[in-house]
C-alpha cells in the first residue's frame, strides 16, 4: 500500500471505523471535530491526499461522499476476530467466522488475530473498552510491549510487559487506579503482542 503519514493513517482508520459502524462516511466537519482541527480545511487536505493516493473515492457536492477505494479494500487482510480480552478472566471466545479488515501496514511477520477489549485497564495508553486490538501471535515479548498474557493458565489480561529481573514478570496497567500484576516468570504465558488498534465509532 502507498506510504501514509501517521495522521493520514489515523484519518483513514477513522473513516473506515465510521463506515463500518454507521454504514455512511463521516462529514468533513465530523473529521475535524474528532481530530480537533481548527477548521474543515485541514480535514479537506488529508482527505484530498488520501484520494490522490488512491485509498478514498470522493463524490463531489455530497456531504457524505467519501468511500473506501477498491485498492484499499483489496489490500486489507481479513483477520479472525477470536473474542474478547479483559483483565482477570480468560479470553471469551466467540462462535462463528467473524473477521476484521486490517490495514496491511499494521502487520508484522507471522500469524495475527484480533480481540475486542473489555474494560479500562489500558485507557491511559489510548486503549478503550470496545476497541479492537490487532495481535501478533508470539510466546515472548520485549520490554515495554503491550501483551496478551495468560497468568496461572486461568486468567488472560492485556497489559504492558516488563521483566524487573530474570525470575519475575510485571504486567503493568495503563490506569492509575489499578495495581500491576507481579508474578514469577514461570506463571506467565505470553500469547501475543499488540501491534495495532482499531476503533469502531
């Protein structure tokens, strides 16, 4: 896919989320209000660049005349939506074959899947209840990565990973009201690392 700046990716993801949830595209005013732009001119600029890059189509003189292009839709891999993840409980699996279209530049090597977030343990990192996280399936994590971790083979949680020492794992919430989980390393199984975030509006 064509290279996008971080802001262009955010605008495109927002438009995708609104289309997915409402069935219609956002207006330029809605885009401006969502991102805190001082005027709709900034939204217009980002939309025009996305049109130029072939990722959006725009129908003139229509308030909601934006749509995702065939190039964008065709380039977006479909990942399995496996269920929900919340602090202090196993992953709640869903029946069915639900999938989610994910921008390809979110993905790394190997297998990926999507989980729906339940709870507010990571709100200070911008991960909110109802968000979708894109997870790279891995059994190890680097310092500071956000992981899906299984503790004592019974509780699955979404937290930031660290190793205070060789024998200990610290799973840190991004919520000042919540305490970290600090346990022996052999009690934690990393099930994946978060590599992307999707929000449905």
